[in-house]
C-alpha cells in the first residue's frame, strides 16, 4: 500500500535533451557534407546517446513510502536510488544541503548519502545502523515537500 508519493522534477533533463539533439544534428549535417568520417560520426552518436540516457535517468526524483520502507528513485529510467526500512531510521528532520552536494547521487562511504534533483531543501534521515552499498549513517533526500515527508517519516518511525 502506497502511503506517500512525491515527485520533484529537475531542470537537468531539458539540458541533456538539448545537448543530445544538438550532437545528433551537428553529426547529421557534418556527415551529409562529408566533413567527418564514419567512425567519428559513430562516436558522436554515442555521445548524443549518453546525453539522452542522462535525460532518461535524471528527469525527476521520486520519494515513495510504501510497505515497510521509503524508496527514493531517479526516473523515469530508475538506474539510481535507494530504499530505507522505517525500522532502521533513528530520526528525520528538515535540512539544507550544500551546493557542494550538487544533484544526482553523492556521498562518502561510511558517512553520508545525498540524493537530490534540484534546490537545497532536504530531509536528513539518521540511521540506527549502516545500510546499503554506501554503508551510510546519514541520508539526505532532496525534496520540495520537506515538511510533509518529515511528518510522514516520524509517523512511520513511531509505529
């Protein structure tokens, strides 16, 4: 049963789409004029494809509270994300992330994990035990709905 869902869109996918289309367009024009070889054209198409992949992965950040855990995923192609069991959470509070955290998935193993798509508002979740591949003790979830997420997490931790 889904109890909380919030999706925050970031501006990055537009930039990736424009760059991908630009690379494809320049490649097509240069190839039609005979200004680049086939191998260079293939390389440029691969670069354009990487930009499109970036757009598909970083269009939004979805925070979903269902069942026994909080799931945080980038989308619409969910290659990156994490899930945190509610019983592993010690506390949840509003926080602001530094510009150094940027966007995407950042962290330092054994210290923290930050997932952010836009802005500096976040929810800081302290864990009772280290979880996941990062073995992080603190997770920052970027959101423009921090108050509601904190309230939801506190309710779930109290159960």
